[in-house]
C-alpha cells in the first residue's frame, strides 16, 4: 500500500513516505543523490541520512546560524575562476561596507531582509536560503525525490525500466524534473478514450486506405473533388 501523500512542509510525513516507497522502487538511500540535497539546503549529508533513518538530530545541526549558512555559500558557490569570492568583492557587488560583510561572516551582525535577499541573489540560491528553517528547506528539497520515487514505483509495477534519481535533484533546472514527471504521469494515467472521436478516426483511416487503393486516375479524380469541397468550407 502506497504512503499517503504528505503535505507541503510536513518533513516527518515526507520522510515516512520516502522510506515506504524505497522498497517498491527498488532503491536505497545511496540512490537518492543526498549530496545534491545537501548542496541545495546547506544541511550536511550525515544529518539528512540520520533523519531518514529516524535518528534524533540536534536542532543546531538542522537549523544552522546565518553565519554558517553564509560560509557554506562562500565554499560551494564559487566565482567563475573556481575560487571563493573575496569578501571585499561581495561588499562591492552588494554596495555595502566591507566591515559589514566581514561582521556578517563572523556572526557579529544580523542581516536585514534586504541584505539577506541580496546575498541570496548574489550566490544564486533560492529566496529564503539564509532564513528558512532547516525542516522546511529539507522538506522542499526532498519533495522532488518523493515525487520521483512515486513515479518509479508505479513504473516498476507496470514493468517499465528504472529511472535515475538525477531527474529529481541536482539538475541545472529543476523544472526539467517536473516536466519529466508530468510526462510519465501522462503515460501512467492516460486520458479516457472518446468513443465518438475513435469512431471518426477509424472511419478516416478506412477512407484513406480506400483512396490509396484506387487506380491512379480515379485517385486523382477523388482528390480533386476533396480539395474542391474543402475549398468551399
């Protein structure tokens, strides 16, 4: 029996659903690309694995202080030359004092909403990265994994081949995963056929076959009349 669909920010229900889907999807935690979840949230892979295993996690490991989140971005979102941005460069890019940037990284000052939003935009992360609770951030990152596991489970039931978990997290554009899931959903849940449309389609195919079977002269005559008729519509 498939797990109930978890609500948007219910991390506990989401973890329960993922654990229930893993066996039917033929996967393990190693297939979930948890390194990509850690990259997206700033929460360590060890903490994510502990939560998936149902082990308690100290709040300070799940809800990192602002300065630690900022340090994580500096380490993981590198400049075009592959090196961390200098704090002076960040200050100049944001138009704030270098002293303030240094204080933010040291945890000596609190960032207002505007500065936090500018930092998130600078490092190209989702709005709220520096302020969203760890539980909400992790739930948001795990939802595509839950959706893909659900799809894979359905596909396995229909004897369709295994899908890679890279389609759910860690891709440049997460919308691609959504589009894939929508396409798979359309295959697994086809629209109910329209009997009248099917009958008309069959009749059209039969007429086409009959026209093709005519002798060339007769076929040309029929096609001219069809074009003439269509031209009058």
